[in-house]
């Protein structure tokens, strides 16, 4: 599974000392110096070979259910085992299980030419019939996957012969290849591992075509992956990946220092302090990706106060993103000017950022009739300017940002009550629109911008509810629909520009900072890079 990097590093070489010792008794006889030297050399070579073929990874929880058609498993682990029809690269799409494909002129029929000679790790052939069996299993559970726009457009799948797989849509849909190339649910598992042709209620084994197989697994302790000897692509240099479960950030850092693990990877696996600590370290390399997603606060335009655009604009100017970037993230997450970073496709637009300007914020509130009360809280028609901010109580970062903003907004006469809820409750309330202000993170690469925008038209997350108070909501939704079915690249960019400009000017979102993928790893590791899929760790490209 070869995917192009966002960032490629030239890793240095770290010299490791190998400690060896041996002893003999008089009963076994003496060794000559040459024999001893030769055996020590063999031992050292063996140790080096073992070390070069194993990498010890770490995650905050175990791999969970790796059924590639469901959403319970760790995505990095699913990527190791299972493959999709296409790969998403920095330069576009490349073939994976399909070596090529054709798209009909009307954009509705995709014909995939399946790569010959691929087998699952259980020896079963991965041909068009096996791929159709996977799609049939996925479509049996169609309601579970409605977050993918293609699910509402897909009319049929077929395998005319063992080398050809066809998808037919009711309308053209330009992000189809992206949705087929992400980690799940369109990854292929051996039909022999399904439960009577189905995967919606689980699978019997985790059998894929990827570069690794799952060899051992102990819940909440570790998992071991070994190279798939029947892999159709280039064999990975690192033959064994052991994943240890270490929930605590500081404990993970200590394990890295002690040599118990070789790499820490992920947006939330390493805190900013640790990143800074290792920036100029002689033994470890630190790498950050391009922006992967945007931290944001969503403003509910149906709220009795936030329905006033002047208040939303005031909050934009009252938010010091530079302070959040430096004070919370030590500068590692840069201030976000817009809903999506300019590096995201279709999002390099000339939108004017909302500058931090408390004078402007105060003027907007005054113009809207919110005058300062004797208690330091603004009021209008007998009502206080009081807002609630909902956050995920599992996120220390969101709590810290919320407390900072609570203090800053109060200086302008805005009372903000902050409250955290456990993740499921937080998500349920966000989806239902039970909030005035709520933290959220956009879907991230490679789902942005298309999936984030598509989801705004239905109550998937908080966007749908938050936008209901906009006068141009219907117009925005129609433009998003037109984006998805457009076959003209120029027209598609025009539509994206329209939607993103309207959302920016409507001040529905307060972008805070851009998230980055982070990694700390030993300097003797070569070939490290990030991919276009933020959750994937391309172990098969690493070596020592």
C-alpha cells in the first residue's frame, strides 16, 4: 500500500551499542580468540538483523474490533491489514486493488480493472467477485454508512468478470474515489472470514490483502503484526510491528526514553511540551505534518442572542487565536484564519480573516444595542449577554481553551458559562442543536472539504442545527449539492468559493487553530512520512 507523503524526512543514523558477553567453564573446553571473535560477530549481526526487522509502536488504547466495514477499530491497524480499490496520494489517486479505472462521460459509471494475482492472507483470491462480495456486505448495512454521500447515489455494483468491477450511480459524484480510498468501510476482507456473507454483525477473522497480518493480540496490553508473506506489493523492510497500549502521555514519553518503544505518532498522542522538549534532541526526530483539521467553535444561529450577526462578528474579533496558539499549544498549532487551511483542496481563497480587535468587538456590540450593565455584563431589553459553551469533558485542551475564553470575553461584558459533558452526551447534544456555542473539529484530511460540507445538509454533527438561523441556508445547501455532482472543475471551484465565502461572512464558525499530525521516533529509522490519510501510519515504508 504505497501512499505519497505530505512530509518526507531524511532520517539520520543513530549508533547503537550492542552489549554482549559470554563465559565458559573448564568442563566445556577453552575457545580460541578467533572462535570467540567469530561467534561474537555472528551474534552482533543477528541482533542487528532482529532490531532492523522490528518496530515497537504505541497507542493509547488497544486495536479493538478491526472489522473493516465498521467503525470500532483503530484505523492505523485496519490500514495495515486491509486495502481499498484506490489509494489517495498527494498527487491524486493511484491504483491499489484496482490497477486502473474508467469513468463514463456522464460521470455515473466507474469501471475498475482489478489487479491480477492478488490473494488474501488466507489464500483466497481477491478478484472482482471477492470485491463484489465485500460491497454486498457493506450495502447490507447501508444505513450505517449514510455519512458517505455516495450511499445515497449508489444504484448497483456488479462483477461482469473476475477482472472487472463496476459501480453505477444515480448522479455523478466527484468525491467517489476519495470515499473509496479512505480507511473504511470500503476496505476488502476475505469473503471466507465473513459470517455467512455478512459483516454487519462481526467477522470470524481479520483477513486482508495488506502488507501485514495480525499475529497476536492481548486486550489492553499489546498487538503484534507480522509481514504478510503473500503480499502482492513490495515486502516491508520491518517484518514485525508490536503495538503496546499506554494510555498516559507522560508514561509514553518515559517508555520512549527507556527504549521500550520506538515511535509515538498521532495528533493527540504527544503534547506540545513534549514536542518542544525533543525538537533538538540527538537521539530522536520530531516531525509535524501539514494541517490536517481545524479546531473551531460553532455558533448556533437559532439561539436568541447568537441569531444576531453583530454578536457573532463581535465574538470573532474578541477571540485571540494567537494567544491560544502560544499559550495552549506552544505555537505548534498555528492560528486558524478560516474554516479550512489553504492547503486543503479548493480552500486557497482570498477570505479576509477576522483580526483580534477588542475595540471593534465592543463597537459591534454597542451598535447592536448591547450596553454595559452596572455588574460588568452587557444587556439589552432587560436580557443579559450570557452564553453557554459546551465542550467534551474528555478533552483537557478544550477545557483549557474554554476557561481562557471565559476570562477574555468577560472583559468585554460577555458572560460565558462553560460546561463539559462526556463524549457521547456531548455529541448527542451537538447533533440535536442543544447548544449556544460548541467545540468541534472539522472532518480532516482526506475528508475535507467535501465530507465536512456535505454533512452540513443533515443533522450529522452540529453544523446543520447551527446554520438553521441563516437566511441563506437553503442557498448554501443547494450549492453544496451542486458541488458534489459537478463534473466541471472550474464550476466546482466557483461553488466551493461561494459556500466557503458565505459561511465565513455569516460568522457561523470561529476557527481557532489548525491541528497537525505529530511524530517522535528514533533517528535511526528511515523513510518516515505522513500520508494524505491522517490516521494511517505507513509502516511498510519504514526501515532502519
